């Protein structure tokens, strides 16, 4: 019984949101949890150290001519030398899962 409970706890940990992903302001509350998780997973796949991923200023917007809402925000993560690189603006496009680095968020 104890082993079963421990195994369940480990599986729940592994199935949760991306490890280390942190929203450093209250903007994450404006996104549905499944969308926030999709954003974090997409960003984790492109940064050097996914456990250091920090997000802020998250918001939803509709790209021109699109019939879906995308996410814009800023990310920060550690580089190969272990230092944070500084917050950079990005947009996440849910249909394709694409992440684009941009100058600033729309609106």
C-alpha cells in the first residue's frame, strides 16, 4: 500500500507542469491552466536550462486574421554559463506550438 502511494505521488509530480517554470508576477492567473502549461512546455524545449524558466507579463491576444488567441509575455532563463540572460518578449501560437521572439507584446 505504501509503495503504491509513493508511486502515485511520483507519477503526479512527473505529470505536473514543467519543472522549475515560474510565473514571477500575477499574470499567469489570466491564462487557463492548460494554456499556461502549453506555453511552459514550448518554452522549455528551446531554453538551455528549462528548470530556470521564469515568465512574466503574460497576456492573450488575437493575431491579425486569426481565429484563435495567442499568448504574449516575457521569459528569462539561464544560459550555458549558469547566468540569467534577462527577460525577452515572446509570443506563443497555440495551433502550431511555435514560439517567436519579438520586440514587444502587441497592445
